[in-house]
C-alpha cells in the first residue's frame, strides 16, 4: 500500500466507502509518504506482512476476510530484477501463489475476489503491434518472467477452482508519486534541477525505447472496475499512444520553455540546450533562474551512460485497450497529448 498504485487505490476505495487494509513490508527505511495523508482515517488500517512469508499472508487473509484483494506488491524495477532475480521470482511470482492459496485454504473462494497486477512487460519482445489480451507473451527480464508465473497461476486458479481472479495487464503508468528511479520521474526531476541550477546534466540509458504511458490515477480505476465485473477476466489497460524516451525528454524540457537538440549516436548521443522561450521559462520556473540558464545555451544537458542499459530491452510497447473500453466502459481521463 506504500507504492504509487497502492496509495491511489486506497484513496479510491475509501472514497467509495470501503474499509481498506493495506499491507506494509517492514524495512529499516520504511517509506510511507504516499499514504501519510490517510493517517488517522478510521477506515484505513495498516498491517505488517510480506509476500515472501506465507504465514503472514494466511494470517492477514484469515483475520481480515476481505471481499477484494488487490495484489500490487512486487519488486517492480525491471533493471534491478537482473541483479536480484531470485528475490524477484519469489515476491513477484510465488507471492501471487501465496495469496491464491491462502484464499483457497481458508474457504474464501465464494467471498474473495482477486486482482493480480500483471504488466505489459509480459509482451517483451513483442509478437504483435499493438498488444492486446490475445498477443503471445515473450518476457525479457527476470521481472517479466516472474510476472509471467503470476499471470498464469491466476488464470489457473480461476479455471481450476472457479475463483474470481483477474489480471490487469497494465502498461506503464506514471504520476507525481512514481518512484524516482523510473524514467518519467528521473527525467522530470532532472529537468527541474537543471532549471534551478542544481544539476548540470542527466545521464540516461536507452533513448530509443518506446512506452505507452498513462496516469496511475486512471489505471487504479480500471483495477477497481475489473473486480466489479460479474465474470473474472484479463484486461489490457493502455492509452494506445507510444513515445520514445528521447521525445519524452524533449517534451519535459519544453514544459519549462527549453528546446533541446539530440546529436550523435548510441553511447555518444547527447542533447544540447538550444533555445529558451524566456516567457514560458519565467512563467514556469521564475525570472531569478533565467540568467544562469542563458549561460548554458549550447551546453550538453543529456548524455548516455551504459550502466542504465538493460541486458535485454523491451523496445516497443503500445497497447490496445478495446476490451476494457467495451466491457468495463473504461477510458483514461488524463491525456498525454493534451
Ligand atoms: O523504463 C528506458 C528503459 O524504468 C522505461 C515498471 O513499473 O513499467 C515499468 O517498467 C524505459 C525502458 O519502466 C533510463 O530502458 C532509458 O525502456 O521507467 P522504466 P519499465 O522498465 O518500462 C512496467 C509496465 C512495469 O510493470 C514495471 O514494474 O525507459 N530508460 N533511460 C530508462 N529507464 C530508467 N529507469 N532509467 C533511465 O535512466
């Protein structure tokens, strides 16, 4: 519940009058900023637990006896999964099984509906463009391989035990609450810091990969809608618009009136600060910072560092959410193009 989606979903469910029980994983640097504002809400309850600890899952499910479980817990960083593959398999793969088994063991199948946070990373080396529910999977990271197990074990429990268990195959979804090492927040933070003179340059990984980005607030509404269906099923949630990392950088700088131009190739690719629309900059950032940035025209503000490359990359993601639009009546309210 301490994650981006957990906090938005908790807000949505509280608005709808739910009692919300959130699971928190104990760590020495526990981060709870995203749910701080829910502190003191009598309908919001926090519990320690861990997807790697079966007993804790059984204990929570048996005491809470929930109507709905949203499994948003995961080691969700694709690059980090290459460094911690076994842990990722345990939390993101077997963790799903632990929840399904707890519900089965406690005879809660008729009562408890389950949402599994599946991911567009399952499509990996894409077999079809755009990707929809019937597109074959081809995972390209330990993260995606673990999530593949989570996806199929959810389908299997649905078919074997008639569980109301569904997968949301969510494409990338972002917000101001997104973790700072994911690409959107890394870029928006860097642009702010460069504007304020606090940072000279940002080093990136693969600038050519394309992502279908939506807003996390829209996507938690889809999770909720999936569990309100009479029949469980799997749904792609996406915007249908794809953008390269390079264009995302250009758009982020354009927000503060700065034009950047890319030059060079591969590890030698850079972007230089080409032009400042001073009216926009003053409006968005403030006059006090303008002189400092003016001196930087012609400087490199983006570079490439291979440490951010992934051993196997997912080059292109673009989703077709027709099923969600027609069956759930879901569509995104936030619009990237706007
Ligand atoms: O990378 C490229 C990177 O880390 C997006 C997770 O929530 O969404 C997320 O997975 C793209 C990749 O997200 C940097 O190589 C370039 O092609 O923001 P990201 P992700 O890997 O797409 C899916 C749906 C999930 O399920 C995951 O849990 O951007 N990229 N340069 C970079 N990425 C990062 N992080 N940092 C860079 O410097």
